[in-house]
C-alpha cells in the first residue's frame, strides 16, 4: 500500500517554529520544495497513463495554492489565470493556456465537484494534436501532454528548471 509522505520528516511544532522565526524565504522555499517533491511526481506521470482528470485536478490545485499565496487576486479564477500567465503560458498562441483559463477552471470544478456537467460538451482532449489547445466547432480541445509539459517546465523546482528560478525573485519581493 502506498503511503502519503507529504507531511513526514519534520514535526509540526519544529516546522511552525522555523517558519515563525525564520525568513519568509524559508516558507516560500518549503512550499515550493514540497510541491516539487510530492505533488509534481504524481502529476508528471499522468499524461503517459492518460489520467487526464488527475492531471487537471493536480495542476489546478498547485495553481490555486501558489495563486492564493502570491497573487492575491479577488477570485480563484483570477489567481489561476495569473498563475498560467506567469508560469505556464508558452510563446505561441496555442500554448497561452491563460486565454482559456476560465474554461479550464470551470472544467476542473466539474471534475472535482459534479463529475458531469454541460461544460463537458464544450471541452475535449486530443493527445495527438500538435497544438496546446484549439477551438473546433464550439469545443475547446486541449492536448493534456502539452499542457502538462508547460506546467512542469515552469514549476518543477530545481536547478534543471531555470525558467522558474528567474521568476522566483518576484515572489520574494511580494513579501
């Protein structure tokens, strides 16, 4: 049986004391490190296993965690869109996932809270298309592999992912 190790390794009291007495950078780095070591390892395998619902739920959870902590928009949708703009959007129109942030956000809510909803008739997955997303006959098709690749490229913290390191200084300035 698998074990959730996300909260292992340090006693709650010790972590709280470290956060209260340490630099804000300590809190930020701990948050980012925990996402990298525990959440992203699971998200990383979803496209190859066609676990599309888990992919969208996982990425969205990270986006809202980061968005609430650092962007302070008025709504979850605002935080999600700002996360996509800041970290996930690519250099081509079809990889500007923030353009369809509202559709993805509400689709994730369907997956998490309703399972079935009319929005399901306006969202589609296409693992074979070469674009990150495109509209076809009123349906927004997303390539989950490309969406996940852009997410991981931006937020997989560590030395091998310089794109996030370049943006991390802006987070420190918010504190």
